[in-house]
């Protein structure tokens, strides 16, 4: 038989542990792969180039080929593009941070 004191102790323990568990259950999703650069420019087609002080975020490679979907965000002008991998290519861009990031098939977000 559970006494009132034991039940009160279990209730207090549950109330104390629940806030500790909550942050793990509601953790923010990881940042998507991408780059933040000072400048973002369009080449007139589907290629976009981020330049100056580029920083890789969300696991994006700092240099070399980029595969899969990623973003480039520029501060001047303030905008973001999403770049994807073309069907006929194994690359979606190249990175040489902190100088440049090039996305091959990009569209504004």
C-alpha cells in the first residue's frame, strides 16, 4: 500500500526531473548546411557567388566541392539563395572560404 507521504515524494521527484528532460525532447533542429558571406552576386543565370568573409555553417565544407542542397546568405544585399545539385552533375557548388562560395543551380529564397 502506498502512503500519502510516499505518493507526495514521487510527485515531487517527477516534477523535479521533468524540466531536466524537456530540453532534450524539444532541442532545436541542427542548422542546414550553408554559408554566410559579406556579398552575394548573381551571374545572370542560375549561378550565385558569395564573396568576402564567408563562413561555413551547419556542417557545410569550408573548401572544395559541395554536394547536395545548401544556402548562401549575403549581408549586402541582404538575401538568401538555395542551391541544389543539377541532375547531370555530382556537384552543387564549390567553396573556398573565407574568399568565395559558388552555387551552380540556385534560386532566391
